[in-house]
């Protein structure tokens, strides 16, 4: 049955999964492979992939680095055509609300996933990549490092000396923190826009100008900054607070051709062993809200706590839905709205 449903593609996604971990392993091995799609370089995921394939020989992981919006569009078309090709998908930020309709329900606790890491029943919290402000240590003196959002409005950063993401997701914490709020966020964004910042299409592309010294300071993802710093780049994290945990989730799409292998891989990536490996590439979980009681050897958490950052969770689906109205307004305030 496992072999026949796997061959059917969409049919496999509607089949019941085994009720036990031993059953899911047996079926996963009969499926033989699992197709995982996420917005990360494969080099960062490979250590976890290698560990999974070593633990479960006979199950091959096929990984694809895919931008979240592209993944959502692809899954919508594939599910409509009943020819799904992705077994494990990624959701975060604005792709969470549409992914709710794309994801199949999985009884994750049966497969060893801690309930506290399950979001909206279908999603499993696997890693966080907090948005942070980073400065070039060769260009910014210690006394000039910004320590608050208002410090970023100082005229010394005008004329392209600061970079930011044009899509405005770096402002998410203003929408989440009750003491900040949308109205204050838009007022801040309008002032920020007058400095003529260097805008990049997304947060992964804001990192390079900071490293090269094209700009003095910019907003990016903490994993990119820590990786660059470890390789000798002149960058460090500014204590501009608060920010967001920026959680990312994995889920099994409806119609996944290898559902048991998908559930097994997702469960594995949530385990302590996999999290320890992912932490080495700065891609593991951190507490969703500020908690520095036990940073352990998690470099992301250590860095945030050392920098005295406060961060907020995206606690529920309504928080994610609110981004869809907040971000477009923030883009208009930044002057980056392209419709």
C-alpha cells in the first residue's frame, strides 16, 4: 500500500499515516526518499541531512533551496493538479497564512515532537533567524553604534550609509509589540525614508553592503551576520532592540508523495540531535520570546543575550495575518511600495 500510494503522488497525501514511530519508520523506508524545500543554502542544511541519512539508511533526502513565495505558488498549482512534488515545505512570515490551507494535519506528538514546538496543529517550529541591525566595525566607532531604533534616525547615517529591506519585514516587531504599534511604526518609517537609505529586495541581500563597507550599518538576519563574522568579516550586532524571533516552520503538504518520510524528517529535525547540528550553522530554535536563562552553546541565543536584545514571538495565526496589511503600509511609508 505504501508503495502504491507513493506512486500516486496526491493520493499519498490523503492516506493515513501509521500511528506509531516504528510504523512511520517502516513506511518511510519503503518510500525511500523525501523531497525537502526551504529557503536556505544546502550547505547549511547538509550536516543535518547527513545525520538523518546515517540514522535512517535507505531514505535519501533531496533538498531544494526555494524562496518562500515561489514555494507557495508552486504548491498551489501542484495541489490543484494533484501532482505534488514537495514532501517537506517551509513556512515563515507572510507565507504562514496561505500555508495553513496547503498543509496536511499530522499528529506530531505521536512522532516525538514536543507540543510546545507545534504551531497551528500542522506546523513544527524548527529554526529562528532573528532580524537584527549589524554594523561594519571598520567604519563605525564603538561610541557611534546605534543602541535604539531612534538612534538609527541620526543624520550621520543619511545619504546611503544605512541599508534596509524594501519589503519592510524588519519592522515586524512594531506590529507585535503593544508598546510600539503600527502608527508609531509608520511615523518612524517616514523619518527613516528621508535619510535616503540603501534598499535591498530582501534581508539576505542587505548583508553584503555591510560586509563590504558600502554602508556603515544595516538590517539583516542574525545567521548571516554570525556566519560572516566567523569568517572574518568586519561586522557585529548592534544592540537595537526589540526585534522578532522570526520563527520558521516545516510542514507536510497535502498530497506529498512520500508522507511518512516527510513526517520522519520533520520529526528528526525537531529532535535535540538535529537541533544541535543546525545550531552550528546558526539555524536552530531559540525561545520564541526573550529568555536568556539558559543560552547553552546556541550561538544565536548567546549573541542575542550578550547584546542585550529583547525579542517578541509571532504567537498566533492572527499575528501573521496582520503582517499582510501592516507591511504594505510600511512600504508606502518607506517609499518602497511597488504595488
